[in-house]
C-alpha cells in the first residue's frame, strides 16, 4: 500500500500521490566550487506537504515512508538527475541518542535503497557523528544560517 495515503495495493507509492509529488518536484543540480563537494542535487523545495512528509518520516515514527521517497526518486532520477556517475553514497550519520529515540537513521534507509537501485557502493562508516547537535528542525531560519556559517 502507498506509504503516503495508505491506499492501493502492491506499491509503495500510488499514482495519485506520485502525481502530487511530481507536481511539486523541481529536479535541480547545482555545480559548486566548494572544498567538500562538487555538485548538489535536489528534487523538492523543503516546503508545504513535502516538509510535512519529511517531518513525519523523521519524528512521527513513520520509517516506512522511505520506500515511497525512494520509489519516486528511483523512477525519476534517471530522467532528471543522471546520478549514475557517483562512486559511493554516504548517508549522514545521526547521534546515538537520536538513533535510540527514533529507532532508525532516516538517511541510511534512503541511501541504502538508492545505492542498491543505481548499483553504487554504500559507505556507512566514512562519516562519524562526533557531537549531538541541536536538531535543525527546532531552529528558525536565522539560527540555521548562523549555525551553518560556524561549520565552514
């Protein structure tokens, strides 16, 4: 059944929800001159019901939503993003405390599915979480920007 609306059979994403996601998708890729990465790609703006779905996934005990997300991503990434030239996929680690509370690492679930789909190696242990930061979802836009500047 569809992870988003709970309807349909034998699918993680029904056609109605897929069409809603597609209507909100923007599929972008930016080239960066950054010391950490060369490209940044994205599918959605973090707003409206996309934001609600992500918050549900992370904080409202809905780990099954990763299959709806990756079903959509895997269907459209070949057409819009061409990400098959990557060597590895690195999920962002979460702190031990947060993983214990949540029961899963939301980035790892998505990364694992995508790595399998595009046949790229998943590296779970290259990035290490060294401190338990304040959850970004609890910060307003200005505090997020200030926190981001500290990282650079």
